[in-house]
């Protein structure tokens, strides 16, 4: 079955740039989406269609995709950006969705 | 604004079934699908399946096929997820989410608040 692979954790100091990667064989043909989840809360969409930012999401969040890898970038990371980040996409035939395993982002 | 409101927490015994509801508001219900996602304690998000509301087509994760049924009641703008033959490893928070189906992107943009299902003898 189709899988998306993320690193388990990323740690940065406040003000630095955090990058979270997501690799998957269908990403050249399918969009990547990114969700932030804080403890005890439902996920929140922070990037859609590889690189678009929903209204209300700070400009420091950006996304890119090249080949089989998508990347979420948080420029000038802040303490409130700590949480778990999940990438999401679909298989190439649009039959099923799939989430990456999640990356815990620590800002301290 | 888009809202998805789910039914309350459930406690079930192994072998039983659970049915969770998800009432949608703030948008035209048939124009989107509903996806179901679960999260076991301390674990990541697991895509369970989706239903295309306009025609009732469904797809589900292979490991859940045979136990999972997704339905909708368009008159009530409500989606339902039924999981049968529950096991202890089905203990999780279950989320419904709005999914874009028309453009074939599968984008999930809004989530319900989650429903805790606990399976224990």
C-alpha cells in the first residue's frame, strides 16, 4: 500500500527555520497537504496544494514540492509553532488517502 | 463557516459495533465528500476511508475492509461511520473531515472535533 515518509522529529531554536520533509512515490502527480496538530486538538490545515496557505495561517509557513518530496518550511519558528505536523496526499489513482507518520516539531 | 459536529464518546466491548455521526453545516453537503480519520493514543493519523456524498461511492483502507461502513443522510447533512467486530486496538479518537472530491485532489480542509471510542472488556 502507498506510504508517505516523514522524519519523527525536528528541533530548532526560536527564530530559526524548521523544515519538515515528506516523501512518496505519487507526489510528482499528486498534491501534498500539511496539517498542524496540537495536543488534544483536531488537526488544522496549514498548507494545501503543495504551496498554498489558507487564510489565517501566518506567512512564516510555506510549502514546496519537487519530485517525490514535499517540504514544509517554518521561517522564524516561534514557540507556539510546536506540535505534530502531518503530510497527507492520495494515491495516484485517487482511490485512497494517506497520511505520513507525523513529525514532532520542537521550538526551544 | 464550515462546521462538522460529531456524536459523543463511546465505550464498547470487544466484538461489538460502534456508529459515529458527523453533522455538517455551513456549506452545500453534496458538493464535498466526508473522510474518516482515526488516531490511536499517542499515535499518528490513520486514513480510514471516504464517501463521495453526491453519489454514495466509498473507498476504505484495505486493513478495514469488511468491518467499515460509511453512509450519509443528505436530508440531514449527516455522515455516519460504523465499525464492526471491535478490538482493543480500535481504541482511538475518530475524526470526520470534509474532503474535496470534485477536482480529484482529495484535499481535507475542515475537521470535526473528534469522538473517543474506547474498546475494553
